[in-house]
C-alpha cells in the first residue's frame, strides 16, 4: 500500500538509525526504495546490509550524482504503490507515523498530502525545539503565501495528485517541495496531523546550511509564483533554467528579487541562530530591530507560528 522514498547522499553517520525507524513502523505493508546518489562514504554498504536482511528494501546506486529532485522523480516512477511516504536519510520516523498518515489519506480522498509536526534534533539526536505547521487546508493555503507549510520528509503523498501536476520540478531545487505544495494546493486539499511524527535532524551538512543563499532566493521566487498561480497569471518557474543564471541576471528577469538579493538580513539572522552563534545573533537582531522593525516583526510572527 505504501512506497517509502528515501534518497541518500553521504549519509553514513545517520543512515542506520533512519532505516531502522522505517523498518520498525507499526504499519508493515510497504516497499522501501532507497536510492543512493553516488555517495563517497560508506552509505552503499550500509544499504546493502539492510537489503540482505529485509526483502521490502529495493535499492539503486547511481553511477553519477544526478541531484535530489531528479532522484525523487525516478523513485516515483519506480514505485508500485499508490501512496508515497517521504523520508530523508538523516531523520527518524516515529513508530506509528505510516499507520496514522495512511489512515488519514484513505479517509480523505480529496487530500493530496498529509504531513505532521516535527521535533528538530541536532547531530547527536538531542532535541533543539519542536516545530508546528498549520493543520487545516484553509490555513495551509493561506500560509503557503509566506512559507513552506510542510516538513518534506514528514509527508505522505497520494501518487495520483503528484502525477497530475507532473512531479517535482528540478529547476527550482532546493525548494522543490515548497513549489510542489503550491501546485498541489490548486487541485486538492492538504493537511498536517497535529502530532510529532518525525525527528528532523539539523546539522551543518543540511541543505539549509550548504545551500542557504540559493534556498533563500528560490523561496522568494516560489512565493511570487504562487501569487501568480492563484491569480491566473504566468508560471514563472516553468521552463526557467535557474542553474546557469547569475544573481544579476535573476534580478533582471525577476525585478521583484532586486532588493531581496541584496538584502537577506533576516535570513542571515536565522542562520546565525541555527549555528548557535548567540552573541552575534543578539548583535544582528538589535541592528535589524532598529533599522527595520516592521520587517522584523512580520518575519518573527511567521517563525513563531511554526515553532510555538
């Protein structure tokens, strides 16, 4: 009934715990697709060892690095069941996650995706904080205008809706999930269960750290594109090749990015906090508060809605 999709890249430190959390699920009827994107560490051997122990595991090893969203699209084509449970190779799923999410989708045929609250943990598994997301569709659709309303690896997706919108769009990576939710919101309902069903690991090799500037800019593009889609205007992401475009060219093609590209003060503040540079954070916070108080208040409200 469920196809579990786990892309892997250089995840040997956390991979074993992530795989075990899936194999220990209370709901047992699933296939477990683990696709390695040309890892340079011991990830392959870890996957092979688990595959020898559990026939539900189907693995694939790429002979070159093809990228996260392309790997996900390949996995969805290879998956044989109707519901896709997303999972990242450094996170941990709670034991009843699949059972609860599958029951929800089976009882809500108009829903394309169901997520959950998450616990954010550090590289050693210690909890940093808890993060909540809106649960009802009306609020989700409204808040999508401001931020990504799902934790991607905590979601389960109805494959028919995913296929209807054409899957993940690789050109907008690393915010391919945010873009996907905006498109799905136009043809279906979406929900988050008000339970903590995933431990989301935050560490210095996370996408939010390694691709922080790219993520910041493309998040703003998704916001603008969602506004366009809601108002029947052109899809500015479709067919645009972001990979070879400089920031200057981006500002020319998308004038709304001009100030954003040159002023990522709040984003920089957020990264400073996550890196636990608290004295620097306080200093930057004070400067931003006196220079842009309204801007800071609006951003802080979005953060508080998700985390408290």
